[in-house]
């Protein structure tokens, strides 16, 4: 990532940084998250997901991360006593009305969901 330059060069470098974060770093981050997923360490798995850190380039990084993670088996689910990793597009997610549901908290932080 570079930040030097003036005039037209500076605009090109800014665009380069934005695209690098969106299409490079964000995608790599999502792939790494999928690679390290482990049923035994769910308490920390969702803590590694991208969050807004108020940098001017955050939105590009976060956009790249969530575009890619949405294509991966990134949600650990329990349905009718079957535990498995699923894609975000696989099914409807239902959360019990419990405050300590780890996955529910991750969803609340990153997505607009309805808890019942």
C-alpha cells in the first residue's frame, strides 16, 4: 500500500489502495477465516471477522471481506441435532431467545436479523 504522490498520481494511488483492500486483502482475510474455522473454538471464531475501525479505507476492506465470506461455509449451525457448517444462502437462521447465544451475537454485530 502506498500513499505517496501528488495530483493525478495521488488519485491513482488512492484508487489502488481501495481496490487492493477490497479485492485483495478483504478476500484473503475471508479465505483465512474459512481456513482456520474449527468446531472446538467457536467462541473466538467470529471475533476474527472484519469490523469497522473508522479508517477511511475500512469500507473497502469490509466490503471485500463480506462479499467473499458470503460465498463460503462460514456459519456453524445446529438444526434437528445435526451440527454442520453452512453457507449464508443455505437456509433461514432461527435463534432461540437467549442472551448467551454466541452465533446470535455475531449476527447482531454484522447483520440485521430478527430474533424470536
